[in-house]
């Protein structure tokens, strides 16, 4: 994409998300499919490094998580692209 023939820079967070999906040989891997009930780690955004359980996955790839915040289960929606396996 460009403006007036000048390429637009790619935001660093987009570059980081792509790099996170690369294997040791730097080849891009397909985005992993998550399952309801699975525990995941949030990789970016305001809940980075939180571990949560997937409650529901909407068709638009919005994932509803249940996470423990101050001793209470809290429901939060995040894009699937912000999630990683709990141990990965």
C-alpha cells in the first residue's frame, strides 16, 4: 500500500505478529486453531501474558475468554491473532 507512490511503513505490531508465527527456519506457519475449553496465553494487547480459558469462539474469530482477575472470573473478548498456546 502506498500514498502518492511512497510505500507506507508496516506497523511494528504487525511485523511482531507475523514473526511470532514463524518457525525456527523463519517460515510462516498457518495460524493455529484453538478449541473451546483450552487454556491460552494472551500475546498482545492490554491483557498480555494473562492465561485464560476459551469460553467461546465466534465465527468472526473473536474469542471469548474467562480469566481470573482479582479472584473473580471475568469474560473478555480478544481477536484469535492475539492468542498463543499456554505453554508455547
